[in-house]
């Protein structure tokens, strides 16, 4: 082999080595070039609800129009519509105020009225777009008649429920709950008959 041929062979080998040194295999890039986007798995925990639910983050606020129906399964039914304002004082913990109009169908004269209250809600378990919560609150309502029919026209309305919050997108969600709704005058009248009902409610949450 001549000196010129040896030099040419050495130069070709160096070029091949440099080319191989610059090359590296990237499977994700290959998949992307083929038109298939790679999927990245994510793992979330109950302690980080805001990761997939921006509405549940601290300082988040939402307005919640809702409807409610309740029954004591002994002849009394209650229907109500209202609107709540909720503020997340911490992740998964909100406090709120609500106002509602209520209609009571009972054995005596039916009654219509309205009132307001406060509500505490704790979101205790989370899936991807589905969060379970528990809530407790108290309010009052004034009616145009006695509720129950041997009671008074002003009643306190304590309540408790469990429910589910279903995220539709980053700023809207649905909620559904089932629980206990009570009406009585809390010993502010001569006697204190009360109503204990099973209540079901649906709400729409809109962040602002």
C-alpha cells in the first residue's frame, strides 16, 4: 500500500468514527417522527388535588348555582334553588356562603320562603377528574307560614352531606351530593317540632 492510499484510508476511518460518535439512538424522537406522539404516564396523590383540579387550589373561588330536593318520607317534601360562593382557604378545603329559595309541601298549609347560610367543604379523595367531598353547614330560612305546620315561620337549616365534584375543564365542574337537611326553630318558639329529611342536590361550579 502506498503512503497516499494509507492516508486516504485513515481519513475515511476518521470520518466514519466522527459520524458514529455524533449519532445516538432516541426512541421517543423516532416515534414522534413516525407521527405517533409518545404518552407520558403521570402519578398523582390525594395530597396534590390542585395538580389536576386548578379549581381546588388555595385562593381559588367559584360561584355555584344549585338545586335541591328533600323528603322526610312521611308526607313532607322540600324543594330549593340557590347560589353559593366558595373560597378555598387551603388546598381541598373551602368555606362558602349561600342564599336559597325554598318551598315546603306539608300536611297543613304549604309554605314558601328564603334564607342564607354558611358551608364548610373538605375534598378528601381524588381521581383524575373526580373528587369526593364531605360538607357541613348551617343556615336559616323565613317562610310565609309555619314549618312544620305546628312550628314557627323562621327555622334554622343545618345540613351535612357527602358528594362528588366532577371537573369539566379548568374553570367549570359539576357536583352531586346526598345527605341530611334539618328544619326547626332551635327552641326559639314555644315548642320545637322539627323536620329531618334526606336531601339530594346538583350544582354547577364556575371559577372566577
